[in-house]
């Protein structure tokens, strides 16, 4: 029976047999078998630090990022302040007493902590270790002071992203629209934001979170994460 008369079902089998035969011949000529292991090791889990002035939309960006990307863990901050109505322990914050918080400090259980308006806030190390051990990327949302501290601790082993508005005027209008502060408190926040923007050079990336373009912002942050994972020299955070 000629090739043209062979049943069609046998053709893929013949092609597979010929391919295997060729592979074995190549391996024999090279003196070693072809490995099925990845040519380059899988990317390391990342620690991604997101910061920026008040009103720039950090929470909205992180919320959307978590919805869009798998294997991403947002670290829940520990705080000594009382729980507010509607907040959930373990979701919004880990609420602990001031004595418990200071005990965590003494035991070196926090990556970074600070006294903010009379209450302590800090980043538990166990969360980072546990989820990085599972292969998750870690997202930390901190203020500029916290970002500066983490930069000293983590150095170049973490990815630092600075979120900004498209202009100072736009940022101020967003703060006004929130209607959460008095005029005096608003003045303090605006003055603080002006100083915070000066810290942008300490970050690896700057991302503009333009009004009404949240998806674009999140896409850009995702692109940064993908680019970091494609680097030949991977960041290797140790906590």
C-alpha cells in the first residue's frame, strides 16, 4: 500500500515515531539526553512597595490589581488603634493592643513600623514569609515615611513604585472632593504632598494615576511586574 493509500489515522503516529527517532539520533550524536526542565529558573516572588501622596488613589489601584492578578498577596498591616465601625479584623488591619504591638517590636516580628497620630502601625514579617513561600508576589502599601524605611531595609531587593496624579491641581481637587478633612487639615495634607513628591527619585518607577483611567494605571503596574519577572538578574528579597 503506497503512502497516499495509508489511513489518515496512521499519519500522525508515523510522524510522532519519526520525530522520536530523530530526537534519539540527535541525543546519540550529542552524547546526552535533552532535558525537559525549564531553560531558565522560574521567576522569584517579588515584594512590590506602592506609595505616593494622599489622594493619589493607592487603595483603588491595589484593589483593582488584586482583582486582575493571581498569586498576589496584599499584606494586612498590624495596628494598635481601635477598630472603627465597619472594619474587619484581619482584612482591614490586624488590631492588637499597644502592649501586644510593642511585644511584636521586641520580638523583631515586624519588617517596618511607625507611630502615626498616636497609634502604631507595622508590617508583620510572617505574612510575607508565608505567602512568598507559596510563590505569591507581595504588595505593601505604605506612606512615604514607610517607603523610605523599607528602602533602607530591603534596598534593591524590592520593587518601589511611586503613584502620582497628573498634576498638583488635580491632586488637590481630589483631596477636596473626598470631603473628609477640615480646611486646616486639608492645608496640612497639601503641604505634606508637596514635600512627598520630592522623594520620587528614591523609587524605581513612577506611575501616573490619571483621573478616570484606573485600568490604564493597573495595566502599567502589571507591565512593571512582568518586566521585573523577565529580568535575567532577579531581585532576591530576604525577610
